[in-house]
């Protein structure tokens, strides 16, 4: 059975020099996205679907696509302001940006033949997270579950250089998701993890709380449910210039409605990314250490084998 990972890369800018997603962080100039695909391959994924914009297509294919396409089957699909949108949708003519990660996910409709993963292009998720996700995708349908998500221990997702916003996962005794609580301003202070509420009070969080970092697994049928929610979102927000509809919000709604069941998978992997400008040096150092201890080779794609590349 084909097992694909869809990568949300439409937010990558056309000028790579100053764009955080395209910052070289590996010893041979690898981007974070290279490590994501490498980990997906060794976890058993057989196809990558890159969700990009057409204005970055050439540069993307000549850099990331070219070297990754030598290792795994690669397909491309495109997210634009008006594509895909339900027929008849009208929006403010001044709007320029697409509509968020739900719209991006819908570009994959018809390209996936089984349960699939969806991740951010600029997040380092770690080997264990892909292994856990891949293993569960193999049994998800037999367990009568149509979605899953990887939860990272909150302490493993913080930045040394500023506060972060995290979706804190609430699950029941059977490990199924009850909801995600978006929590801004989380940081470490005097040995505790906390955030500041609207009244200025410091609220403690547990280091072992699970955070959603937008690493999901879905059956293809979930795309139909996301499309229904996206239509409702556009009915209410199509005239707004900046509103976006994101996957965690849509999943929360579908869980509340009883239309999806989401298994929460806990990982020991550290998550990291370039949230604040000072994070880059930390990311480079952490990857260098992973290379030093043998988790990754000095050159990820040395000795690759050619594979087919297709476009939607």
C-alpha cells in the first residue's frame, strides 16, 4: 500500500536567501525539509507530495525537489489564492494570500491512495515521530480510526530565545483526542514552564504535556470532511483579507461533532525549528550533534537512486 507524506511548503518564499524554511542547517547544506524526508523514507513512507505555489515551482524543483526526487517518488500540487476554492466563492479583490493549511491539504485530493501524513516544511520532528506515525498509519483503518496526530512533550518544543505558542492536547483515557487548546506566550522561567493569562497571572504547565506541532495522519476520506468545514469557513470569512483556516481548528470542530476520531501518539523526539532569529545557530548545533552520534550521515543524499517525479 502506498504510504505518502504531504509537506506544507506553500508558505516558502521565492527568495530563499532570507527565508527561514530554506536556511541551510546541515553539514552538507541540507535544509530542515531534507531531514524530514530522510526520516520519512526510513520510517517506510514511499511517496512525498510537496504542496507549493507555482511562483516558486522552478526554484523548489531545482533545489529540494531535485535531490529528494532521486530518493523517493515525488509529486507536486499547488495552493493559490483561488485554487482550490469551492465554485462560486467570492472574496475581496484586495486579498492576496491563500486561505491556510486546510486549503493546502485539499490540494492533495485525488493524489493519495491510502492513509497519509501531513507535516510542516520547516519543522524538525525527529526520527521517532516518523516511526510512530508510520506504524500507526498501517493499522489505523483496522482500529476504526480516521485520524491521528503526533504529540510532542511540551518541554521538547520550547525556544531558548523567546516565548512560543503551542496547541496543548487534551486526550481521554483511551488516548483519543478531546481537543487542542491554543496557548500563546509559553516559556521557561525559574525552572518552570508557564504562560501568562489575560489577567497577567503566571499559569504553570507540565513538561510532559503533549503539544501538537502539526504532524497529522489522515485517511483520504477526512479530506471530504475538511472540504465541508472549509466551505463553512468561507461562507463566514470570504470577505476578510487575512483570515485563514488551519488544520488544528478544523480537526477540533470535527472532533466536537463526532465526525473524526483522532489517536494521540506520544513521541520522545525533540521538535525544533527557526521560530526566532537566534534559533538558527541552535538548530545547526543540534543537527551537528545528531550527525556526530550517528543518527544522520554527513551527507543525507549521497548515493541516491533515480525515481519518477509527477505533477498534479
